[in-house]
């Protein structure tokens, strides 16, 4: 009996389980209609359920265990390969977070003999003086250490994108200074790899205060690194513990680099092209750049394009296999070459000849075409409809009375244009050529006039020139003390004026969002002819292919970006051909400008990444960012910013919009500090995930971090609408009807905007009933009682696009300083 109970299993419904019909709710399709509509097709959901039901419980459990075991083995294999004989050396970047610490002393300890390591190669990273290769036979690992200056924030970010581990050097009392906190903010936003915290100077502290000092330092570091361990580094024994930790710690996986092949240049040579090849020579000519390094991330394909950070996209001609400069032993290591590759030879540098692994096939190599070819004759040609033909026929038959020279025929008279028609035609031509920038300039000019009018005191009247001269003389005659003079030395007057203007615009937009004044000298139907009204911003339709700008003919668009992204990333993950991960190779990059070599010679490291398909083509990229708390200055839409997106950095003028799930998105005039914002920009395609950083360059050359976020999507059909609000004042009120003025100033404008719905600040909705007189007064009807203190508003919308200002060249940033008074109090004190 007990045996039968043990064998008894839970009941599972079989295929003959009774299924009752559902209740027929009235209108429904018959079985015949359903069969005719399906035409023999079977539901995908039913097939999936049937396949799942065929597997028993133990089979499902075994399958889950196998997937878990395979995932664990893959992670362990990847971890053990890093720094071993079959993988690339462990790349460690030493970053100083305080001006008072010395990173050179840390690298000196790591080179010491007491750590058990052998320094095999000095200056192993091209362009970095303090870099060396370290072999650890005890741990059977090899490291590459580089200590780069943090003064150039862009070089620091490039190194962090490709480093396996970061070692942060802290001060024993303060931890990090303001610039170190600025660097940490940028690194966290970009994506932080595995890291270790190192503190120098703890041995100099007295024994009684050492525990207290270390506890205070831990409180500082746990704000940014809540679970990180703090390593003291004052002896070679401490250095050995740090090396053991770096070699065994869990590696953090960064999505934007694990899916792409990348390497850091360890040896760089440049060969200018000969004049016979037609590419020119000299310092401004092109040439072939040979870059040597270890392949990381994914296998490297010779037919793919490569991107050099800060310089652009280039093509490969061939890949060579030189001897490994950092071997763990002098014996040949087994390699598994890809299809059609040549075996690599290991050994002492100089013994094995350089072998060619693969050469690029011109028929399969990806091109450098970034923009689509524009055909100006490939416009939309539509044949007129019958209604339009009838209207044109009626317009031709209507007689016009016009003065023509004597003897002019009817055919000749039809070509004579009246003065009124000529003026209207000129206005139409100008309006058709006008773009969004002109509208923005007009809006800014109108806002400036309003500020000037507000700044004048009412009733002050006109001030004579003599009084103005006297006021200027009085202001200039004010004596300035030595303290004022020293303080004014650090003030940029032009920057102060520009900041005041930007602050006033942001404050006006916050107090009166999107409100503009109707001009008096230009008709509103002409000034706002590109705008239209919407019954409902959420539900009203807007065709995304309507009236596209000329720049849209230069970009590329996917039928489904998400489907293409999944396909491209799946193909990249399944690739097993090319230069495998861990191989030391030499890449021959063709048509490279000599400025790349000059950058390396100036001391900046060279980072290179292999691009996925389509990542060299231009499109409209959308980035989801949030304002960084360290920057409080207003950031206006269409203002030039420096962007870091994945491995790329470039300059562009983006537009800001709200992050919603609707099909239309309202443009934001300024970057909001309290909500996530979508940044739209013309840029090369990049498949997410990828970190995004936005910098703004000051007038003095320093670049501030203004926003951080991630890559959202690539969608040129995302509709971004700019809203303007015309306001009017209720002049006379009679319950639900009111006479409104100051919204328009002539009768024709009222009749033009009559179909647009009105709203008030207190929530009333209404419409224009009729125009009263010729001075812009209009009778409006609302859905409820009007209040005298209410304001009548009209919302108008137009679609906006980013500016095509993409520039891959980013100027060098000066060392960042905190925006505050740099004059010390001691200098300001009077003696």
C-alpha cells in the first residue's frame, strides 16, 4: 500500500478533457466564417502549449539544470581565460582621484621583485609613458598596467571603456577631491568595469589613530562603493594582495563592449601613401596605420569597419600575426584558428616570422558610406485629382478685370501678374524656404523685446541723452577697491551676460510655458503658418511622413529597428571566424589621416573597436538622459553639446522632448532637471545597450558634465512637436460667452484660426464664434462660466527636427575645476 502511494503522481488533464463552449454574447462569427477566415492556419499559441505539454516534469528539470550548468561553465571559462596563456592579458588602469596622491608610487611597488612578478615590457601601451607588462608565474597570469593622466577626461573615458579593471588611488584623509568626484560621476554613467580601491599613506599614521582613520575613510567611500574593499598599499606584500584580488575578482560585464571586438594599441606605426597612389603625402596626407594589440571581446573580422575613438571609421586591408610580446612561457601554445586562417606561431619576440592571417575581400568588405545618396529629382509626383482639375477649370473661367497694354491677347494677359499677386507670391516663396531655425530666431527676438519692455519702468518716459551720459559718468566714477579688482580678474563679462540671458529665458519658460506674443507688424496667419491646431494632443493623428526636411533624404531607416538589433547581435554572438579573442595581431588600417599618429605621439592612448553592420550609417538617434545634479545652468534645445555614445564621441546640436509612450512627443525648450528627457540627434547608428554622456563646453575651454543616460532607439519617424501658446484677455464676460482681445489684431487672423479649440488656465474649453470689428476682438463661447481673472489660450503645434551639425572632432578639454569663486579668502583680505 505504501509503495502504491509513493508511485502515485499528481493528476494532469489529458487530451480528452471536456471543454465547454463559451457563452455567446450576441454578435459573433459562425464556425464556417472562422474557418474561411483562417484558411487552414493554426494558432501559434496552441502549438506552443502542445509542445510544452509533451515534456514531462523531470525532462523540464533536467533541461533547466543543463542550461544553468552551461551558463556557469561559460562564465568560469571566460573568467579563467582573462590574463591566462590562452586569453588576453589583464588590462588594469590606475586612476588617481586626488591631486595629492602619486600613482607612480603605486606602479613602482607593483614592479618590485617582492610581488613575485617579472616586468617583461616597458611602455607596452603606445602613447602612455607609465605602462608595463607584468608576468606572474606564481598565479599563471599576465597583466598590463597603465597609469594615464586624468586631466583629459575624454582619454580617461576611452581607457575605462576598454580596461578590464580600474584601480582607484585615494587619499588617506579626504578620499577624493572635487575633480575626482567629477571623474567618478562620468565613469559611473558610462559603465564601470571591475574595480579596486587603493589607499596610500596609512602606514605613516600613528597606530592609535590608524583604525579611526580607516573607519572615516570607509564612510567616505561607501557612498559611491557600498560593498568595495579598501586595500592599503604601502609595501610589496600589500601589492601582492592587490594583484591576487585583481586576478580573482568577479568581472563586471559591460554590454556595449562585450558584443564588439576591441583592442588597445600597444604598438603603432604609420606609413604615408605614395603620391603615385593619388592619396597625397605629407603631414596632411593619408596613409596606412599598423596597430598591434590583443583582441578582446569578440573575434575580429577583417571585412568589418573599425572605429578609432575620436578620429572616425576606417577599413582594414589585412591582419597579421606577429609573435606575442608577453608570453607566459617560451613554448608554443595551442591555438584554434578560424576557418581559412593560418596558425599563429609563439615564442621569443623576433624568432617567429610575421604571418598573414587574412586579407580583406573587396567584394565582401563593408563600405564607408555614411549618408544615403540624395536624388533631387526623386520627389513625390502626384497626378491631380478630378476635384482639383474642376477647381482649376473654374478658376480659369472666372474673369478678372485687369489693365493690360493695348493689343494684348488673352493668352498673353494670363501671364501678366498683378502687384498684389506678386507680393503674395513672394511671401509664399519666403515662407516655403523658411525653416525651423528662422521661427526660433523670431521667437527669441520677440522674447527679447518683451524683456526690454518689462525692464522699462512704467511712466518713466523718455530719457534725454544728457541724463544718460551723466548716469554713465557717475557709474564710471565709482571707486573700486583692491579687493574688487582682484575679484573681477576671475569674472568673464561676456559669459555673465550670456548666462543672465539664458537664465531669464529659462525662468520665463518655467513661469509661462510655451507662451508667445502675437506680433503687431506681421499677420499671425503668416507668422505662424507652419503651426496647426490639434483637437487632442494624444488622439489626433499626425502623419510621420509628411513634409520631411531635405536632411531626411541623407539618412537610413530600418523597417523594424528592434528586430534588426536582435538579428545583428545574435549573428555577432555566433561568429567563430576571424582573429580569435586573446590573439596578438597587427591590423593594417588604410586611408588614415596623419593626425591619428600625431595624437598617439602626443601621449594619448589609441582605442579601436570593430563596428557591427550598419553602425557607420547616419540616422536619427534618441537618447534617454537625466540632468546631472552637479550642473544647474540652463541647457537650451539645439545648443551644441559633446556626446559620448558607446565607443563614439562627437559634437551635435540635439533637440529635447518628453519621454512618453504616445505617438507624439512635446518638445522641451530646456533640459529639465526633474524628469528624464529624450535627446534626438543626427548621429551614426549604434545598437543598444550603450551609455550616454552629455558635456557642454564653457567659454574658457572646460567641458562640464550636464546629463547622463543610455541609448534609447533609432527612429526617424518619432514625431516631436513644438508647442506655442497664444494668450488673450477676456474683455467682456456674459456667463459662458466672452469678448476676448489681445490674441489677434485683425479680422483675417481670427477667421484663419477660428477652427482651433480654445482653453483657459482654469480649465474651461471653448471656440471662436465670430469676429467683432477689425481690431482683433472676437466673441468666444466656453463650456462653463468664465472668470474675469482667467486667461484664454490657444495651442498651436509644428513638427521640429534636429540640426545637422554632426562633427566627429571633439576639441581637447582643459582640466575641470569646480564652478565657484577661485579666489581664496586670504587673497581677498585687506592687509
